[in-house]
C-alpha cells in the first residue's frame, strides 16, 4: 500500500483590498498576496489553504463573507489567541495531515498562525512536516509565496 505524502498548507493573511460584495474568501480578497497566489498556484498541485481573517479568524477559502474593515492589530491578535481552542479553530476545516507549511502575512498574523499550529499539534497530534514564514517587505513576501507554490 502506497502512502500519499501530506499536502502542503498555506496559512494566508487576509487583505485590506476586497470586492465590494459578499464572495468566497479566496475571491473576496484582492490584495497582492492573493494575486500572487492565483498567479503561481498549479491547480493540479494546489496546497491546502486556510485564511486568517482579522475579523472572522481562521476560515476556508470557500467561506462566503462580506467586505469588512478590520486590521490585525496586536490587540486583535491577542483576542484571537485567547479564543484559539474555541470558535476560531473549529470551523476552519484544517486538514487531517499537514505537509510543509508556509505562514504568509505580517508579524501579528504570523504570531496567531504559529500559535494555531502549536494548538493543533498539542490538542490533535496534527504536526506539520516543516514551517516556513514569509519575511521582509511585501515584494520579498510575494516572491517567497511564489517560490513555495511553484515548488509544489
């Protein structure tokens, strides 16, 4: 019996640029990281994606949400961290196994993402193969996301 390697996972921060109407999250967000994702993802090798919304917490790309204006401040990140084991983790549709992970977003988003992965490992035993985080300016982060997706 051949065992399939776990799919990579991209944890992607939401974007301030959005459509002006409700849509699935992956379509709603129009920022440069989402543009980079769409330009580089190979449909036959698409990773699992979980989006961290500053308003909604962790959501799947197909979750229909409306436009909103909520930034990921340190205070908002603290609020999300305080609720990891309850509302913000359960609806996300986390995969049952996780391959390599890319945390794509600003520092406050990545802080919440790291804590979520620790929570998953501690409470469910789901541990990623390895974790990479974007860093640097937005151009560097876009390049890092593109490289991760093209390498899948």
